C-alpha cells in the first residue's frame, strides 16, 4: 500500500536498483542522472530494463564498446 492506501501492483519505480553491468563497464556511470542508472529489478541487468531512454542507450553503448574491444584484440592477434 502507498500513502493513498492503493495497491502498488508492482509498477512502482521503487522496484528499481542500479544496473550492475553499467556500473562495472561505464567509467562515467557515477555522473549519470539517478533515473538513468536505475533498472527494474525484475528484468535484471539488461538494456531493456532501464527506466529511461538515456539509460538504455548508454547501456547499449557500453555493450558495443565491450564488443569492439574484444574484436580489436582478435584483429591484432591475426596481424601480428
């Protein structure tokens, strides 16, 4: 129940928590707005779980940066 004696039905932002993936992969995570750091706890640490569009985009950019770094190492090994 909330302050108005309504059932929350699980759609409250109070179910949010900080994204563990973003906090580990994004060096600028601490400078994000608080809403951009939060994910729905029921969906895990996925981009789609972010509560804001900016959080979603920054999560996807962190995923792409990780893939780019992994493929850059593979390309260097092939040419060396």
